C-alpha cells in the first residue's frame, strides 16, 4: 500500500492499493491485446486463405480484408448503448466470448461466406473492446496514474500486433522461396497453416474471459446506476475507506438524479456536452487520419516503393512492430509526468515533419535505408504520443453520466476514419504518388497540431469529476 501525499491532485488522500489497481487494469487491457491480434492476423493469413478460397477478384480480396470494420462499427455503437445499461464488465465478458468463438470459427471455416461472417462477428468484439477496455480502466484508476494505466491498453494492442506478426512468420517460415500458387493452395500452408493463425487466438481469449469474471464492476457505473454501496466497496479496495467516501461524494456531485438511469444519444447534443463530444470525435478521427495506419496496412507497398524486395519487406515489418512496442513503453513512462497535451503536440508536429521529409525522399528518388529509418521514426513518434494518449484523453474527458454513449460516438468515429484512411490510400497513392500522399498526411498533422494547441486542455493529475467540471460546466 502506498500513501498519497498532500499534494496529490487526485483529490482525497488515500492509501492506494496500486497492486490491485494494476492487476484489474491489466486484465481489462487484455481486450486491447486481442484487439491488436485480431486486427493484424489477417495480414499474414491472406496469402494463404485467398488461394484456399480461390479468391480472384480485387473486390473479393478487399472485402475479406476490410469486412471486420463493419463489425467494429456495430460493436462500438453497441458498447455505448449497452454498457450504460448493463455495465462495463458484462460487455467485456461478451467481447471475450466473441473473441474466443470467432477465432475458432475463422479457423474452421469451410467456405468464404462463413469466413466473412466470422470476421465480421470478430469485428464486433474489436469494437466492444476498443471502446470498453480504456473506459473501464479510466473509471477505476487513481487520477495521478490514470494516464499510465489507460496507456497499458495501447501497450497490449501493440503486444497483440507483435504476437500475431511473430506467430504468422513462425508458422510459414519454412515456405519454399518462389512457391507457386498451386503449391501454396495444396500444401499444409494453404490448407492448415492459415487456420492456426486464427485459431491460436482462442487461448488468450479464454484467459481474458476468466480474468473478467474476477475483476469488479466500474465503481462509477455502479454509482451512476444506484448501487452506491457496491461502488464504495470497490473504491475502498482501491484506496481505503477515507478515499472511498470522498470519491463517492465527488462522483455523486456530477450525477443528476432524474437523468442518470437512462442516457439518450440526443443528450450528447446539449450545448454543454456538445463541445466535449466534438473534442473527443476530432481527436479520435485525427489519430487515424494522421496516416500511420497506412504504414501498418500497406507496409508491403510502401517498402516495395522504397526499393526493397519481398524478403526484406517482411524483415522491415518485424522492425516496425518492435519499434512500436519499444516507444509505447516511452509513453507509459511520461504520460503522467509530461502530460497529455505536450505529447499530443509533439506527436502531431513530429509526424508532420517526418512525412514532409518522406515525401521529399519519394519525390527525389531516395530509396533504401533512409526511407526505412523515416518509417521507423514515424512509428516511434506515433507510438509514444498519438497512439496511447488519444485513448487516454477520450476515456477521461466525457462526463460520468454520458461516458458510455459519448465514448461510443468517439470510437465509432475512429473506426469510420480508419475505414476511410485505408480505403482511400490506394487511390491517393495512384493519383498523387507516394510523395504527394505523404505530403497530404503531413498537412493533416499540421492541422491537428493547430487544433490541439487551441482546444485541448491538460487533464494530467485531475479526477474524472474535476475534468468534467472544467470542460462541461
């Protein structure tokens, strides 16, 4: 147990049980790990399932790779409507079940229609987890370490991505160079190997499911839904009786008694709520439109345009995953010390500069190592700033009464922005070239820098209720 000092900005003095808080936050963040794994596993499997299902048209291939986004949108919207009614914990249990079932469903799919159906249902799990895991963590975390704890969710996303990339490579590492389509289709790689890529995700899904039965419900959801005694009990486990009583007074002061039981999406359009909602939506969209996911989703095209052969491309993709993980640890170390706002400004300005230089390299015909280093620099910059901090900010800026619905709108906006980004890149790349495309992303990052500078307040070290009073009153 660690005693908070008198200068603790979290409000009430407390004997925090940080071990307990970290444990339940890590369990909730398992949703992020499965989100990352499920999101990228298809990249390693597509070479093989395309041949197994004999996909020949670009429309079929594109649909196989993007159909999960439909489920993501559905899951994000469901999270808002249902988590305010049934709680964060129950919906995360549903997400864990969906991850487990759909991973096995994709692994056993006998035809393309079933494969698509399971991918879309898996997308629902991603949508639920991407919304609820950071929100749950924000609602249980003491203010002075909330940024670090919510950032764990981004760390687990990155770990999930790296695990999927590593297992994909491990399963196909013995594929003969220059293998023909017919060989791949009829070999173990084309018949069974890709199935293991999906099926192995069932193991961490079951761990997530078991863990979610052992963690408490969010105390802020309990208080909002008239379960004050249970909320106080959870808060007491986190920080002791004095902390629990003071925190409950703070939470209850932000809830309007006649409105707390039912939240309508129309409530988000109230003048005092609208500005906060717009802030959350803009930050969520900017996290995608800053362009970094193009590097993850189209790494092969980007590196091939930089002059690398296919074997070098696979090695470079592994480097991107490793750098992503390393710099996420940097974010964990500084988000509660340096603050959210400086990191967001650093990330947007840094990416703008890197993209402008990348565009110049493509324009000037510079290839090879300089492009690789710039790509790694962009990923590192993103991983320590916009990637984790955006999730931190949108999980903490919304008022208690509407947090579930508002998070659903923000996360849905994020997934729509992700779809538009990935869908438009091939067209932009064909029309503007690699140079023009990255110059465009650089301009978007500059616009994001300006918006953040004038609209994003610092939330470091403040309770969720203090943030609510500052932004919504």
